[in-house]
C-alpha cells in the first residue's frame, strides 16, 4: 500500500540546478523517516539525505553536503530534494524512500521507482 512517486529529474548542464519531488500515499507519512538515495548501474545505492522522525537536522552524505537540500511538507505528503551546483558525478537515478524507524542508519522499508538525473559537462 505504500506508494512513493518521484518526479523532477532530467538533463542539465554542470552547475545548474534541479528540484526533485516525491509524493507519498497509502501510509501515515508523518510517522516515517524519509530519505533520498541515488543509484547507477553496477554500483551500490548511495544514501545522500535523511530526514529522521522528530529530528529537525537533515543528514547529508559528504558527496552532496553544501549543494543539496532535502525537506518535507507534511500537509502535501511530499519530500523535496533541491540540487544546486550539479556535477557530472551526480548523474544517477534518484529515489525517495521511507522507514518506520527513527534512526538514519536503519535501512529503508520502501523505495520509490526513481527519477533519472543526467548532468553533462
């Protein structure tokens, strides 16, 4: 019943920005931690942002810290990822994910289908 649908990906030039959205449905969104992960073929998924329950401080991977900002809008059941100063190495399929656990180190329970981001040099 959990549904997560990402959108906003596309093809951009290095240095440009994108804003990804993820609309959640079918569960109590506010009771879950939410995060963003990215994946390229042949590599393990990389967790890039985590918004844990009851924790106002978003955690970021070093690879995106200072460039990406994640946020959630409870009224819209939506999580966002603002990506600035994009680099070619940011190219990946970006997924939102949720988990009932409060801690960021705990694996996610459900993932969205993903939205692809391609950054050209």
